[in-house]
C-alpha cells in the first residue's frame, strides 16, 4: 500500500509540476508540501480535498485505499492505444496540451462533429 505522501508526489510529477508551483496553486508553502510528500506531516481534510480535486482523484486514492485513481487517465491510455493502432497520431489531435485549454462544452462540440463525420462516412458506404 502506497503512502499519502508518495501518492501526492507521484501525481504531481505525473502532471510535470514543480513543488513550488503546486504548493502555490493549493495555497501552501513548498516546505509544507515537501513535508506532506515525505510523510512528515499530514494535511487536514480541506487540504486533502483540494489536492484530490486538483488531480481529479478521490481522497481514498490519495490515502492509498483505492487502486483506481483517475478514470480520465485510464481512458486516455485506451485512446492512445487506438490512435497508434489506426495510425492517426500524426494529426496532433491527441496533443494533451491543446486539450487542456478546452472546456467541457468545447469537447462536447468536437464529439458531436466527429459523430457527424462518422455518420456521413457510413451513409457514403451504404450508397456504394
């Protein structure tokens, strides 16, 4: 079972954010964050919630009680596999940095457009 501190550190490193930057984002000093990551200090409930919300995981995941952390990440791994399988990685469509700027409404619009293009392709295939 992994510790709270190691889970916070893994999530922070996976997001490629420095201790200093992450500490600023959640409103603590980087010294306090460092102590959390070394399991020398435990955050209170409000801070746990803030950290979990930032990384889009449950508090149980942070505490090591739950193995599955981020459904979004699991889905992303599946999408990446399909992108490679179908040879569409060169389009840049799956550049995560671009997606980070999109709202949920933007993503829904992309989904609708994609579904429409797929529908059109199916219609063309029926006609042929």
